[in-house]
C-alpha cells in the first residue's frame, strides 16, 4: 500500500517534467506543468481527509492549513474550487496562534470574515459531536455588548450556540452552553467577537455525565444576567455582565473554570498503543480544563489545557536478546502527567514551562547509568519546525559521578514547495550536543564536584561547585555569566551565589546555632519579583537559599536563577543570607536572605521548617516558604507565604497567605489567609491568589475528607469562610457530601451575612440515587434571619421548599458617636501637614541655601505654593461614620480661605478608604476600589496672577582660551571664536550638557518622542439612556465624589432619580 501511494505521488510530480507537446497549448500558456501537480496532490489529500478523517479535516480548515475557495476565471482557465494544503503554516500555529485568525479570516482588519469564521467553528463543533444551533439575538443586547447604540429590537443578528451537555429533570433543564456573536467595528476599534458562556446548575459541584466522564464548573461571575467575553484585535479581553437584563451591561473581573475528567470505571489504565502485557503507551485518566483566567497583571485570558494523567510508556524487551542484556530484565517505564495548554495571551505552552519546552522526569536505572529526565522542545520558525529531543543522565562509577545535561537528537521539519524526503515534508536529523556536564568525586576527607554548561542561544556560561570537608564544612558556589544582553547587543552580566554550611552548626547561645551563611552578587542583573513570588509556591526560592545537591540539581537551579535574575544593564544585586537553627539536633530552622537591587527594590526570602519531636521521628512537620518585598517605584510593601510538605501526624496541611500595603496613588490594604470570599473581586495583587488553608484528614482513592477555610480583611470588608467535603466510594457506589459557609462582617452596627450550603448524595453507576441539599443565607445577630431553599431528590423525583424565618430581639449594637471637628482641627494644627512646595510648572535653575529660620517656621517661595493636607477626614464629601462610629457634630466638612493675603489655587487630595466613612452595600464593598482620591485640604498662593519661571533664558557667552605649550608657558587669548564643529565637540563634555536640567540629559532619560501615559481612573455622572455626560462639571477623580454630585442633582430634581447614573469615564458615549 505504501509503495503504491509513493508511486502515485512520484507519477503526479513527473507531470512537471513532461514534454510541452503532451500539454494542450491553452494550458501550456498558463504554466500548467508547474502548477497542476501540486494542486492535484492537495485535492487528493483533502478529499481523502474529508471522506475518511472528517474531524481532522475540519480542524485543518479551522486553523487555515486547508483552504477551499472559489477562484474566478483567469487566462485560459475556467472558474473552479481551489483546494490548497499549506503545511508550511504549521510552525505559525505553534509560534503565534493569533496569526491563524489573521491569515484565514482577516482578523485585525476592518474586513474580518465573521461569516466564514462562524461557518468553520460550526463545522468543528459538529465534528466533535457537539450540538450546534443558530439562534437570533435582539439588537439591544448587541448594543450592550458593543457598549454602543443604534440597534433596536427589530434588528436581529445570528448567534451560534453550542450545547456541550444538557439534562432534563423535574426541576427543569440543566445545560452548559456557549454562544458566539460578531461585534461591529468603528473608527476607534476593529470588528471582534463576543463569547457568552451560560450555565444554570450549581457551581463547584462535580457532575457525572456518564459512567466514565465527569465535569465540574466554577465561576466568580454571575451567569444569571449574562456573561460576555469581548475580544477585539489589539485590545485586552474585557468581561461584561448583565447584558441580558434591562439595565446597561457593566464591566467585571473574575474567573470561570470548566474541568472535565474521563477514565475507566475501575480506574485501570487505558492502552493507547500496544498490548496490555507488552510494550505499550497507556494513560489512567484524560481530562481538560478551560475557561477564563486572570494573570498576575490582572489581565483577562481565555485558555484551554489538555491533561493526560498517569501517561506511561512501558517497554518490555521481549524479542531481542541483545536488548534484554542491555536493559533491566523487566524492562522500564516512563510515567508523567502531561499538560498541553493554549491561551489567547500566551499561545501554546506546556504547563510548568513558559514555552513549548518540557522536562519530563524519568529516573530509569540502566546499570551504572541513570536517565534522569527527557527534554522535548519545539522551537517554531518561519516555515520550519525544529524539534529537540534530549536526555539528562547521571553515571555512577564508584567514587566518581558524572552528570550530562540535555544531549540527544535534533530534528528539523520543513515544508518545501516541491516536497521533501518524506513526501510533503522534509526531515533533517542531527546530533544535539549537551548543554552542560557535571562531575563529582568522593575521596574520603574531601568530597565535591562541579557542573559546567554553555547555552549558545543565550551566549551564557553557567557553573556550579560543591566541596565538603570532613562533613563539617560544605562550600557551594553557583555562577552565571552572559555575554549578550536580552536585546541582542553585546554586553556582560554576572550572577554568583556562594554558601557555606557548617554541618551541626556553630553555637550562638540560648539553644540557637548558626547552620550556614552565604551571599548573592549580581552585576548587570535585575530582580524579577513576579517569578520570585511564584517561586514561593513552586519551591524555586530553594534554588537561591542554600540549594541542596547543586551538582545533580544544577540544571533546575540554573534555570530558576536565569528566570528570576535576568540580565539588565545598569542594575546591581547584593544579597546576604544566613540559616539559623534552634535545638540540638535542630528542631526549628530558618533560612533568610535579603536581596537588594541597586537601583530598585528589596526582597526578603525565607524558608521556615519545624519538625517535632525529632527530625527522624517527626509527628508535626511545618514547612513554609515566604517572601516579603518593598517596591519603591510602585510604593507598596507585600508579603506572601506558602505551606509545603507539611503534616500533623498523618494529616497533610496546605495553604497560603498574603499581605499587601500600597501607599502610593493606588493605595490599598489587603490581608488574606487562605484567599477571599467567592464574590469578592480582589485588586491586582503582586502575588498569586492564596490557596485555601486546608487539612486533609483522609486522602485515598476511595475515601477523602478535607476541610478548607479562609480569612480576609480589606479596607472595605472582613471576610471569613470554611468548607468541608467528604467522599467514600467502592466499585460503582459512592457517597459524596459537603458543607460550607462564606461570611461578610461589619462592626458598627455589628452585623454579618453568611451564605451556607450543604449537600449529601448517594450514587450508583455514576447516577444519583438519593440526595439532600440545603442553601440559605443567615443574617444577624439582632435579629436573626434565615432564608433559602432545601431539596430532596430520590431517583427521578425532586421535592424542594423555600423558607424565610426571623427570630430573636432587635438590639442596638451601634457604637457611641464621636465628635469629628476636634479630630480634624488637631490634624490641621500639625506642622507636618503644612508644606511649602514649588509648583510643577516652575523651572528654577538655582539651589536655595538652608534657611536660618526656626524649625517650626515655614518659608514660602515667591512662586511657591503652601499645601495644607491631612489624611484623617475626607473633605467636601458627606460622611456617615468615622471607622465604626457615627459623627456627632457634623457630616460634611469643607476648608476655605477668609483672609491672610493668600488665595485658594487648587484642592489637595489624598487616598481615603471610603468604606471607613460611608455606609456601603455588601456588593459595593466587594467590588469598589479600596482607596479613592478625595479632597484633603488646600493649595494656597499669593493673590492675583501666579508667578512662574521659564524653561530657558537665552544668553550670549564668550569664552577665553588658555593654551599651555610644550615649554609649559601659558598663553591667554581673550574672547576667541570657536569653529562650530569644535564648539559642539567641546559642548558634549561640558558641565552644561551633563546637567540634570539640560535637554541632552533629559533626552537620555526619555529617548522616545512618542509616549503612552496611563491615566488614573475617573468617573462622571451621565444619563442612563445615552451614557452622555450631564454637564462639564460632572467629572470627578473618585467614585465617591461622583455619587455625591449625583445625590445633589436628585435632591434638586427628584425626577432625575431614574435617569442618571455614575460610570467610569472610558464608558462615556461621545
């Protein structure tokens, strides 16, 4: 069969070598011989795929590799359907998936082929056995999605709806769907699409759709009013909610996850290739996760991940006797969990790697050789797809040990127009030299070794060294040298880590011991806090703080250091480290390091370990990685910690905590232990969203009991919650249950709202037999109120009931009021709140000497401004409380000038936590910004016209020239005239050009003529019907001020209560 196909392809290609006499004249003139063979091969292959591999064919059409299009008559050729197969586009799919949309559907232009895109998506979903329907949507809904106007209910637009699963029960239809609709473009934005997921079931509950497949859907967004993902070229993805309701859609932020698992009934492996008793490739469970996520920069991303759990390659040396002697008699197995993902922002990736490169641990022992890992890397290029297969192995030769990193085979796939050595594909194989090698030796008194690596792509040298002297002193050193900067320019950067471990330690007194010391030095290296913070969760900080077994772990350590401390010109790092223990032997140890970036930020790293009663027989093990950081440029301090490999007896402990204090223009305060309330939308955090604090009492394949909890405090809210879940199952029967609550608390008057849910179910063969569920909210304590729904299900019968119960006495839990005026007067009397400053428009080119006046006297410059600002009470804003107490004297405070020769020039502003001064609804507490800019005082200056200084004063300068000749005689020539070229040459090194005020110096700091400035959030009061601003006075820097203006307008005209609302400035309809 293969020979026949090869002969057919060869025969078709021979058409191009046919004599001209064999080709009709008309076709000969159209270059028939050169074009037709390729077109015929494409037609035959595409026709075969459509007939016998329809799913694969639809996929290739969806990604633009297969194209079928109508071509008009040209030359002597009649109109026809053109079939083209473009394998050369495959590298582009991996390198930049967005290019698929650009090349196939004109994504990113005003000619986006939405109808063709919709058609291909429909075909792809149908080939995957997903039910697809074409529905209609009204124009007003499109208006809300596009945040525009112009369409009414008489305008209907087609929407594609894919139903991924649905069930019909006595309570109604249960379904998970996704709708897709096109969005119009205009002068400011290109056409795009809206993806609208919908689900009407219970979130975060595992649902068995069949005996071998289960799905779990979670969301931080409310599906009831509609959720839409707005995707437009060159713009970040935005989330809109509420567009199915009568009100205007609003922007939101949150995550949506869909987890699907598929496995055998008995969890036995499923063989993909081979036989169950011989060489084979198998997996235990295959699944996928997809949805909407938020990265560390709070950007919305759409992703899909495909996971093969328990993926194992088992090799049985059955036939060849030579191989049986070379390999272990029972063969060997490679097992891993492989996750391949794709996202809108990052393209394709392997989980755990930033690109299409993965390091799979193997640990296969072949005599004296141990295969430690297998490295697979795809490096897409223009019309080429290089694939590197490498292996890292360790050799144990008695006292000598060898490590070789990433040695193997390089395969380069290309797709030439005339075909290659594999038909349509050309394959070139080559040897892949190792990227590193290590050597260690054990010579009794002295043990040690080294590792050396060179990366030609990065022009980077890396090395590691470890020496142990008589088990007392252990010296370790790791270094990175890079001779090319990230932008490709030649340069030099260095990173060195040196540590010394003292074995049992040096006694310090009171039971404390010094276990190790070390340090980090970086030249032309910067510190990336994002991967460093992520390293707390992944354990990468252990590559910095006293790494273990540096020779064997050198590849991983060097990779972590390369990611966390990349080269950057003009940056320097210094980091002292120490490890302190308590007890003999050590029961508690703390590894601590301080990394200082010059100029830049400061990070404090640490690893805390507690093992009681002894390390060998530990009943309690607590291990915590943590990081604290001070970011001077962003004016914030934060702390993040993560439990790892911790347990209490046999119960495992997990969880994370975080603290954020931001004191700049974007002020904020967040303290969380175990995460947040599910409905809370946290601000952009510099650390990962902390995982729940959890205790696993039982964690077996057929039995699980786990308890999770969290606690969080922000400037707006106090949050607490806990959840417990259990599972017991054997064969085809299982019992599942959960109970949990999420609470929001306010302190004056003391009040809380707790959302409680509980359920228990019995299942047989994956189908529910009996279940009880309860969901209700509990408010209190004066009075108590419970309202919710309870239900009982038996086979196909459901019974549910709603309840609303109130009990207890109503009591006044409000704290006594306090006078606010003395507090405000005390703040204004503080000298620290009075400052004499220069206006931003001044350009003084002189330095003022220190004044001889008393320390408590302010000196105001003639062009200066007297700034009076306090941070206790927001001004020009109605306040309901101060902290948790109501004001007793006034509810609105203003500051004015009555005399003194100064007049008001502007309002001073500070960041205030509005929830500490106004009563907010729970929804606002969860969604509003923690801090908002608000009036805090005044900026005063002299009455009348304000003085200012110009940027430049023109002067005519004459130079005198002094010449010292070789006889050491001075000659002075007064008022000489320089040639223009010489004058410019000498000016480059003059003090004027090097001054921080010179244009030359400023251009070095800002070398780009075009700049992008990010504006602070602002709000306006607008009409609800049109989103147009009420007046020019209705623009404010804070939402609280805008709400105050809104209430003033409604007080003047109550008819405006249903006509006005507050919206962000970027939503204004111009």
